[in-house]
C-alpha cells in the first residue's frame, strides 16, 4: 500500500504563524521524517507565509519527483487573468491549485465573482483546486462546484479550524456531508488530531471520520497530516487511520491512504 500524505507544507523562510512549526520545514527534514513514518509521498501546499515557498516547491518536485508534488497558490489580488492558470500548471510537479480563503470577508469576494477567472481556468484544464474556507461559506462552494463541474474540489481539514475541539469544531459537519452529493467535491481528512479532546489514537474524532467516510466514500476522502501543526510523530497520524479504524480496511484503506488522492489529482 502506497501512503500519500494529502497535505504538508514545505518552506525555507521565517515568519511562521504560531500554530505551525516555528522553524523552516525543509525538503531534507521532510524526507527524513517521511522515511521514519512510512510515508511514501506527500502533496506539498506551499506555505503562504513564505513568499519563496512556490519556488521551493518546484525545487522539491525537481529533486524528488517520486516523493513530492505540489498544489500551488497564485496571487489573487492582481489583475484577473485566466492564462495565469495555464502558466502555473506548466511548472514542474504542479498538480493543481490551493487557496486559503479562511476569512469572514472571503465570502463577499467569492460571491462577487472576484475569483471566477481562477475557477474558469481550472474548469477548462480539469485540474484539482484545494480550498480552506470558513464553514459559513459552504453554500458558495456548492455554487462553484455546480457552475464549474470539471473542477475537482478538495476541502482542507474537513473545514475544521486548528483552534477548535469537537464537538464545536464540527458543528458544520452535516452541511459538509451534504456536499458529498456533488461528484466533483472531495475532502481531506487532514490535521484531524487538532480537534481531538483525547490523546492518540484520538478516538474522540473517530465518529466524525466514519460519518465523513460514509458520505464521501473511499475515493473522495483523503488522509493527510498537516504535520507541521503537531509535535507528535508523523507515524501516529498515519497509524491512527491504518491501525485504529476497524471499519477501514482492504481497498478502502488503500484509497483513503493514498490511491484516492493520487487518482483525484492525477499524480500517477
């Protein structure tokens, strides 16, 4: 079984936000820790706090194309230009796009059409787009998915804030699961340990995972660690899924732990 982490961040600069590792998370360190944890590949979402992170992602993909690929970010505050999406996808190791739109005013920007050039470009190219949005903006995600059916949307962290615990952290879960009716929406079960109220194997989160799996199925629920948010071993984030969810086994386990996200993103 090939283990693919659906979300990590690599960066080589400073000014890390307080809920992430305070020092750079480099290519060499990630490779060492992936080997220790039994993680074969990782999808790098370049750190938005490091302006050089996209270039560093290209470096990682060029040096280790069998270990790293990228869901990169474009600046959204410039002149709308759909051709930028085409240019972006020509970069080495690029699987798709990923945006952090986790702010109250993001809803107004999305509904205004300010980002429609991105959705249109991604839809035309039929590429995946990962998003982290606030739960109150789920209806806007439904609208994007319906208007641009060729986009393969991926919602980060089950849209759970890194600062909340169950049950409050998943007050929006019913709304998130309703989106499973749209075939071009998938979810990352990433950073799950952050919402736990107990220690490893974080059983307080297992019902959330089971409900999500029942709604999205193994082809559209992807394991990920977001490892730089935690001081626990990477292997614990993996074995939480592989060893402690008795309802997840066989081909379903293979899909959730890597094959599904490889298929969704086209990482052959």
